[in-house]
C-alpha cells in the first residue's frame, strides 16, 4: 500500500502530459536545442572524467585548492553567475552568439558532472583504477574507464541534458533573444496560453533526455561488448 | 591527457568567479542601503528564505529516507522509479505542476499561483528528492554495515542507531546538497516565474524583471542584489565547512593514533 502511494506521488505530475493532444511541428528551435545538448553532453563527459581521474590520482599540495576551485561554482546561483557572465561576455562581443551560449551552458553544467564522476570513482575505489595507471591515455579511457563508468556516463549525460533544457534566462540573456530553443519557446507559448502547443514543448523537453539516455545506454552496452571482444 | 582536462575545467570554473568581479564593477553606484529599505526587496527576501528553506529541508529528509530505504530495508524498486523526475527539466516540471494544480488540487484545495507558494515548494521537492537521493546513495553504498550491527548488538533504539552509525557519514553529502540546493532554489527564475505570484516575487524573478524592464536602466540594482546574495551564500558555505572540518576529516581519514 505504501509503495502504491509513493508511486502515485512520483508519477502523478506526468498526468498533465495527457490533458490534451499535443500539436506536432518542427522548426529550428528543436535543431538548436539538440545541437546544444549534444555538444554540452560530449564536453561534459570528456572533461569531467579526465578531471575526476586527475583529482583522484595526483599527489600535489595544490589538490585541495584545485578541488575547491572546481566545486566552488556549484555554490554560485546560476542566475547570479549568468548576470556576471553576461557583462563579461558582452565586452568580448559574445552575447547573442551560439559560442557565448555554449560557453555559459558548459559553465553551469560542468561542476555537477565533475562531482558525479568524482563520487562514482571514489565509490568504485582506487584499487580498480590503479591497474590502469600505466596505460596510455586512449587505452585507459577505452578499456578501463569507459566500461567501469558506463552508468556514470549515462547519469552525467542525463544531468547535463536536463540542466541545458531547463535554462530560460541564460539563453534569453546570453543569446540576446536571438537564439531560440524549445525552452524559450515554451515560455512564449505559455504566455500565449496555447495549451496544446505548450504541451508539445513539454513533451519534447522530457523526450529529448529520455531518448538520449536510452541511446547512450545502448551505445555503451555495444561499446563494452566490442571492448570485451578485443581483450 | 587528464592534465589537459583539469586545465580546461579550471578555465571553465574561472569564468563564474570572474563573473563576480564584473558584477562588483557594475553594481558600484547602486544604493545598497536604499535597496534594503525598499518594501519590495524585503518582502521578496522573506518569501525567498521561506520557499528555499522549506523545499531544501524537505528534499534532504525525503532523499535521505529514500536512500536509507534502499540500503537498509532493501527497497530496491525505488532505484528504478525515483529516476523518473530526473528526466524532467525544471521548467517542464513547473508546467506539469501548473497543469495539475490549475483548477485546484486535490478537490480544489490548492491552486497554482497562490500566495503561499505551496506549488513552487512541491515542484522543487519533487525535482530535488531524486538529486539528494543520488548524492546520499554513494555514501550508503560505502557505509560499513558493521557500525549498524554493533549499534543493534548494543540494543540502542532505532534513532540512536541512526545517529551513531549513519549520521556522522551523512554530514558531508548532506551539507554539500544543502548548499547546492539553497544556491539553486534561492536565486532561480524558471519555476517561480511560472508558479509564483506578482507580489511578493522570489529574489531571482524580481532581479531578472528589474534587469530587463525599462531598457536596463535599473541594472546596477539587480547586479548588486545578485552579488550580495552570492557573497552571503559563500559566507554560509565557508562557515559551515569550517565548523564541520574537524569532523569531516576524522570521517575521511580516521582517527590518528
């Protein structure tokens, strides 16, 4: 009985998705969104795993400082950071450009990804990774880090996708209203009170991370099979 | 290879920190004392503290209970179902809750956009419980069950068992989660803009509105509030980490004999 109540509490909000039939159309906001997600997810996975590896295995007196430095942005409210970066990027002419938006999206997602990778590596433990210490970097990634951290890669991809898709102010401010994504459209549609169109955007915002999560899961399983076949 | 990653990550982390310097430069000239006296900002600060603390504390308690249910009581089904809210971006969850509460829920009791911000709080709790769950899960996975067995053998009551065998290890992930959530919830736009009310607005909504209305004429005001709030959070983070430093070091490295 208690299990049923908890399941209802978790799943009830999804009922809103079925209140009316969503309309379907395709435009460049969807293409922009998918490109942003793919770029940010790839950068996050690559940078966070390498950084977490370094934090775990490098003996230097600077370690604590660097650790703090990398995790400090987690405690800066994203909106306050966005305000500041808006002023900074405006000076370099990056406001209103795709590059500017991508940089700021990377800034708000990377600390979370490093944290996830670092936590996962600490749970798996040093002994498992130490075997790979003397491998060349590419083989280390392919044969050890990739199979051991497959679940974490999936979680990092999911978290960064969801954070990217949740940004309205960031894209509106840094993109100077010139770059439209599914998220910025949702706000405009919501203001226009068109429930069917708003629902289509909401469906997209949930389906993009879900499809990416499943696709990465498949890709990883296939990749691990290939690696195992070679070893 | 990993050195390149660290250097790039540090360059990325440097950006929000330099952003604070830019915020400082641009907020020079703002009448901070005047801001504190202004009724709108004061009401906004009060409601922000209320929404942030209630949502954060509820998420921490529920997230920890869920992680505990998995590792202590073997409720593994939670692992599968608690992932679901993670797939929904905050803005989409705000819209889903808006639809759910639009005509009053349950039985017309609570409506979206009501002045106690209950729907904002519920939305945040629904979104953040799985996050806390993930943060605490790692700690439970590593926890030495011997401590709990010992506490049981000594016939301590369940609360004492938790406080001596689990709580000391949970301090670090819960402290991290607390500040991450406070920073996130207290100065955000998307969820409260959709589900909040016109007065009092939450800090993030008010700051963004002041920044973007009137051709950026009031921009230094919004920048000053963003900077002061960030520094206030930094102060809180620093204080709690200094106060718990000894305890956390003992848990991480053990007692030196």
